C-alpha cells in the first residue's frame, strides 16, 4: 500500500492535534509513593498511583521503573509488563481499555456501603434472605 503526500500530511496534522493538550517529555516511577510521574512539554507534571492503571497494578518496582516514551510523546510503554498508556486519555482520567475501566467501576459500585443498604440487607436477612427467582412460564 502506497501512502500519498496528502495522506501523510493528514496523518501529521492529526498527530499534531493530539499533542496540543500536552505530550510527555519525561516519565519515571517513584517507589516511595508507588506513583508514576509524567512531565509534559507544557511544564505540567502529572502523577498517578500505579494501581489505577491497567497492567501496572501489582508489578514489581524494577518493572515499573523501565518506562519508554513514544517518539511523538503521546504514549508510555512498560516493556517488561507489555503495558501501554495513552497520554491524551490519561489527561482525561482514562487509565485503561473500556472493558477494564468498566470492570473497575463495576467493582467499586458493588462495594458501596450505606446505612440504608445495610438496614435493608438486615431486614431481608430476618425474612429469610433474598427471595428466590421464580422460573418464567414457557410459552406453548
């Protein structure tokens, strides 16, 4: 497949647009706080705990310390972990794929405890627990 000059210019413009919010110029792992620190070209520094990012949670400090920045500065790569983060998404609070983020949100939502939820669970327990689901009648 041959790339035309027009295609190349469009791709270059698209990449430049992604970099307008900032791109990584430095990245390092801080074992003292168990965080990744990313320095942007704008002078802004972003830090996030490793447990928030897909593929980084539970990794050893030596693996976390080896971080590569993509040539355009829009991505971070951990070669020992085969993990990647996209800088524009990171700046929007996205720390992994859609399915991974959905699992994280679902787990957090299911673990919420409130006084009302606790009282309802106790009341249901006194009644014998959660009612059994009834099988739906099959149409003839």
